[in-house]
């Protein structure tokens, strides 16, 4: 097998052709439950896959050990995912990247160099998600799988997209129901049940019915509609928002404190925006909304989710949201910029904002204490505003 090569979408010839489609074993970094839709897509195309274990202390230790000092937490876990996958037989690694000041654009080069120095041999397929739309994405999957069957592509992408939509639907309902449920833990059970059903659904028709069935099922959960529940926007860097291990399961912690979380990055919405041509947008996209609302404080996107962080905070303040929690990896360039601007946004837009910085040294006790103090502030503020309206 040839040494590691990075495959850019316009340079397929660099791919190692000594690995036949039948012998390719594909892996990708773990992030939340991205494994469920991607598994459905790749298996539909006839690929062999290796799914790295969910992020954990073991993975973090492995990533820290083999990473340069000062690099951000997402990279360390991505590298650990690659190592675990390669150890389990993978020979083709998939990764996406984006432009701007975010170091995500250099992840593949850094990981490639490190893994090569460790003696691993593999191909790395890079999807530039802000340059490539559906055509280039299909080409990349063809080069990885050599699948030429149109039905398999239809089935794979239909399953993948609909599973992304279904997972996000289940998460939104979980966030709404958890702080209002009468029997504690019931929403979590429903959510876990539906994750299993989503994973096991193999027909396109069944996948298209998932969202409707999930909504119908969650209505069975007894909730207290009169309970006073503050709404908090959860926003920040993409990876730490989507992976519960990295953010120390902050969504559950907030729900258990009686707070409705509204996470501002949902994977299906982001993926649809990236892959779908702008011609087919029926409404303003999340990113376009953020650019519009951030204009007073940030004139242009600087990479990562910086402009989304500012735009979502302004939007929250002007639409009755009770507070904002901003989470970011230590040393994340775009989010450091956002963090410094947020203090001004918080003051001028009159909305409480808490920024939390995460790395391998983040202790749970101090993390929870800061969240609890912030939620107490948000609840008191909500109560005061309610009393003022009643006068």
C-alpha cells in the first residue's frame, strides 16, 4: 500500500489505486451521532467501514499524547479517532475542511504527517465543504467506492439525509420535553429508543416517515405546559456543540436544571446548506440570517462559526430568548474573536451571555458550578421581567 496521500476533490489522480474498491475500508472522525447516517450512506454504496468508538477519556488521552502542544481539542480527538480506526483495519480516512482562520483547514495535513510518522499507510479523502456541492461530493464517493449504480446513490443519500433530519428532530423534541416532563428521564428513554430505530431503518420509505413518527411518539410524554421554563441558546464551535463527550453533556445538564436548550447548529441544517445549491433555497438560511444580524458587530465571516456565534446572540436578544451559552475549544481562533465581541453584544443587546472554554484540563465541578450560577441569574432575570409585565 502506498504512503498516505491527501485527495483534493479536483485531484483524484493522487488517490492510491493499489487499494481496490473491494479492499477499501473507510473510516471518519466521530462527532455526536454522525456515525448513524454516514454508515447508512456508505453501506448503501457497498463500502466496508470501520466506526471508531465514541469519544472518551481513552480517546482523549491517545489524541493528547500524539498531538502538538496548544492544538485545539477537536483535532486531538479527530487524531485519536483516526488512530483507533487504522488499528481496527481502516485504510481510507474521510475528513471535511473549510476555509478561514479556523485550523480545521490544516487538520488533514497535520494528521497525515503525524500518522505517517507513526508508520500508518492509508488514503485520506478531503471534502472541501464550502467549495464542493453535490456533484463533487458524488464524485468523491464514487472514487472511494467505485459504485456506479444510480439506485444505490439514491438510496444511500436518501437514507443518510433522512436519518440526519430524524436525529435532529428527536434532539429538538428532547430539548423541549426534558425540562417540562412530569416523569423524569422519560424523554431521554424515548430519544434513545428512536436513535436505535433510526439506526436500524434500512428502507428509503421508512426513513422518510421517521420525523413524523418521532413527533407523534413524543406527544405521548406527559409534560407540564404551565411550568416556567427559561430558553437558552447554545452556540459556538461546531465540534464541541455536537459532541456530548466534549461538551460534558451540557444539553442534559441544562435540561435537568429546568432549561429548554435550543442548539443553534443542527447537523442536517448545516449539511443541507453546504450541499444544496443556493438556487433551491426556499427561505433565508441560518448562515444568511446570522450574517444579517451580526452586521453591526462583525462585517464579514472570518472562519469557523464566529459570525454564527455573533449573529445568533443578537437574534436571541431581539426575539425574547432568556440567555446564551457560548462554548468553544481552548485556543480556537475564530471563537476567541467572538468571545471578545460577545461582551459588547451582551451589554448593548441586553442579554446574559456565558462563555465556556473547553480542553482536556476542564474540570467537571467548576464547569457545572459556572453553569448553575448562570442559570440562577437567567431564572431571576426572567422572573423579574415577568413581574414587570404584570404590573
